[in-house]
């Protein structure tokens, strides 16, 4: 992850944690536990050596060290498969880096940034909805004073 990123801005699924569902974030995310679902990051996704992933990941960068049991990677820029990782799924990327002893079963395809945004649109929309500023509260209507009855 970039050196200028505040550690408090990095999302994390820690070792021993199991997450099932969808995540969308503008920041980096690191997975060291188990993740099943769809993940969208406008930044970098790092998957640790003991992490297990099942589902689709959409990101600008992915550094993958763990095990992928099924799903697809959609990467706007660079996908890096690290030594000892195991991937079962299809890979779509602009740039691809594979280290020795990385295992991969599936298809590889280069995709443009435009194609990335078409495929990632549902996840991008989910993120946009989540980060919209709250609507300002409507001012209270003045209370009309009732005339006392005699």
C-alpha cells in the first residue's frame, strides 16, 4: 500500500474474521481472513497469504497472496499474483504481473479502463449512494398560536 496512506484509512478484514456480503470503499483494503461476496475499492486490495476469497473483486490495483476459490478479478490497472497464491477464476486487467510459483486456473483478458467502468458500474453506484452527504434537515414550520377561548 502507498506510504502516504494513513493507517486509519485502510480497511481490514483481520485473520480469523469471516465476512459474507458486499463491500465498496474509496480506500485501500487488506484481507487476512475469509471473504465471500463482491468487493469494490477505488484504491488497492491486498489479500494476505492465509486469506481465502470467493467472489468478485473490482479494484484499481490487486496484490494477491492468498487463495481464491471462485470468482473474478476486474482490475483497472495492475493485478499482481504473488508467490504461493492459488487463484481459480477469470482475470481482467490492464497490466498483469505473475511471480514464480503462483498458481492460476481460469481465463486472462486485457481490458480497457472504459470496459472496467462498464463492468464495475453497479459497485461504483453502490459506493456513490453510500457516500452521498446527508440531506439537510427541513426547517421546522412555525407553530401558529391558538387564540384563547373565553
